[in-house]
C-alpha cells in the first residue's frame, strides 16, 4: 500500500473478534505479541482503521478468500471501486 502511495487504509475483516482484539488490546493480553506487530504495521500509515463486515454482506470478498485458500501462492486483491457497505462506513 505504501508503494502505491496509499496512506489512509481501512482493513476489513469478517472476524468480529479480531476487531475487538485490536480495538481493546488490554482485554486480550494473550495476543500482546501479535498486537505489537499490528501496531507497527498500522503505524506505517497516516490513518488506519479496522472494521467488521459479516461474510453475508460481502460475498465477493468471501469468494476471493475461499479461492485464495486453495492456491499454493500468496494472492493480494485490491479493488478501486468502493463497495456500498464501505462507502456507508466512512
């Protein structure tokens, strides 16, 4: 994202627990090591946030994730078009 000069980044996940872990780190001491890595990564950008979107509301991302799990290599997908749910969240 930094190489593309994108410094305002929103991370979207279907895991509500992950959002809670990042938003309320003091409640999750067992994940402290991982949270440090997340803080460093998020600190690389000017503005970041992480939001929860259920799979049922984002079938396209769910389909991409399912197909990525079947691949042997790492896949990155970025879309230039904002989803309706995303546009409403900002």
